């Protein structure tokens, strides 16, 4: 009865449009009241859910990304990417994807990628003759790479929920992130040759070297983060703090585009974003306790096995479930609710939890570009001044390509586990 009341409260509050933390919180409160458990334990369990050292990396990475963006990083990465691939047909669209791959090593967020890159690239592509729909769909779709290539906020949260190594997850995300970018570039090439658009300037070695020299400083941040983590010099949380210091020094004293008067606004924006993410993590802790107490993972496992005991069918069903729920729920909330339920299922089939983490991350990130609640979709539509409905339709080819890459990553574990296994995790 209590579990049914929780489910009814969850879906009713979700349908009437309450914020996801309020949806989860009200559901938990209803369960505790009906089951006779003292509701005073809710804040204790919520605090325990965020009292994890590695979660301190989340606000630091968000602050570092905002500092680098305000300090002129995005513009320099665009210049570097244009020198690298802007000379091929469809060059500016390829530049859009490459910038997202470079920016992924700084922000770790799809929404931040869409906002930062879109503010520059959508306007530039439209001025070069690309349609609004195409320019915006390339920008939105390439933002999928942000949470996959490390550092990644969603992978940090998954590591906490699943109890796996952040280092292993960061290594596992590199190849899938690059594969997503390359797949999108192949689709762009097909568009460019069929429609005859986007012929760029000839490749100039001098221009490339100058852009590379100017872009080495922004690229130094992911090098410091990943090099420090994988060498064991510092933890992910310490790496995030070092990244903030690096971004601050670069913006204030090297590029001098970051002003002291900008810092309160940047810190406040980072705190607001961090708060919206971590309140979900906190409220999800008592909800996860309820699901475990009620043996929901065991029930889901049994339900899936009644459909089929074939691992291929099971993984397809799990992917479909994640894609659908990712389109309706906030990414971190969906991860925290679903992973404790689904992880025993996939581990029972012999799937590595690190591999599953990348599959979950890509599934839920795809939800960022799909209606009805795709945050990146709405950010891109706002920047491109296009309706979300038109953008969602124009984005369908990129969505299909992304799902094909997802299937490759799901059923070819070597693509994901190559680097973690190579470095011994």
C-alpha cells in the first residue's frame, strides 16, 4: 500500500509540473507517513546521500567551466577547431562538433556546452548560409559529447551511486565520446556533399599553428585534470579545485578577459546550478532507501526475466526504458532512481558496472535533446530563435545516429572498457 501511494504521488506531482526535487520529496514524505516511519529521519538520510567527498568535485567543475567560459576560452577553442577542420566541405558544422569535443574536457555538462558553443556557432553558421534548423541541431546534438568525455558531472554522480571508481569511468568515457563526435561528423559530411553547402577556406598551416598556440592554455586544463587524476597525483575532487585555480589565473592574468567584478556573478551562477543538482542527489537518498527496503530491484529483475532471459533483449529493453524516462525526467534524478534498480540486473548478466555507467550516461544525455523536458533542446531553441518543435524534428537524423552509437557501445564492451583495462583501472 505504501509503495503504491508513493508511485501515485510521484506521477501525479510530476504531471502537474512540480520541480523534480519536490516530486521526489513529496513521494518520500507520503511513504514515511503511511508506513509509520518518523519523517524526521528524511533529512538525516538526505544529508547522508550528499556526505560523500567525491561529490565536492561537482561544484568545483561547474565553477571551473564558468570561469573558463567567461575568460574567453570558448572563442579560442572555436578558432582552433576552425583551423583544424574548417577547410573541409561543411567545415563550420564540423567545427561545431570539434569545439564541443574540446569543450567537453572543461565543462562536463551538456547544457553548458549548448549555451557556450551555441552563443557563438549558431550565429556564425547562419551567416555562412547554413539553415537555422541545421545550425541549431548540430549545436544541440554535439552537446551530447559534453557529459561523456571527462571530466563529467553525471559520471561522478554515477560513481557515487554505483560504488565504482571515478577514474575508471573517466577512462571509459573517452572513446565513446570521441565515437559520438566522429559519427556526427560523418552525418554532417553526408549532408554537405548532398546539399553542396559549407565549403570553407583552404587549410593554412600557419593559421593552424597560431590557433594551436593560442588554444594550448585552455587545453591545459583538461590535461591537468586528467593527467593528475590518472597519474594518482590528486583525486577528482582535488583536480576540480586545481581546475578552478587554473581557470581563475588564466582569465585574470593571461587573457585578462575575466574581471574581478565578474566573480560574484559567476560564483552565484555556479552555486545555483550546483544547488539544483545536489538537492536532487540529497532527496534521492531516502527514495533509494525505500526502493531497496521494498525490494523493487528484485521485482524489476523478475519482471524483465519474464519477458526474456536473452541478454540482448534485456539490454534493448533497459536502453528503451532509459531513453523514455530520460526524455521525461531530469538526468541526475533519473540516474539516481534507476541505477540501484537496474544495476543488479546487468551485473547478474555479467556486465561490468563501469560499462553500464557509460551506457546510462549516454541514454540519459540523449534525453537532454529530446522533448518534452530536454534542457539542451530548449537552450538551443532559445539561442537559435526557433521553436522547440521545429528543432526536435530537424534533429531527428542526429538523434538516430546517436542511438546507433549507443547500441554499438552497449553490445561491444571492448569499445568502452579498452582504456580502463589497459590502465588497470
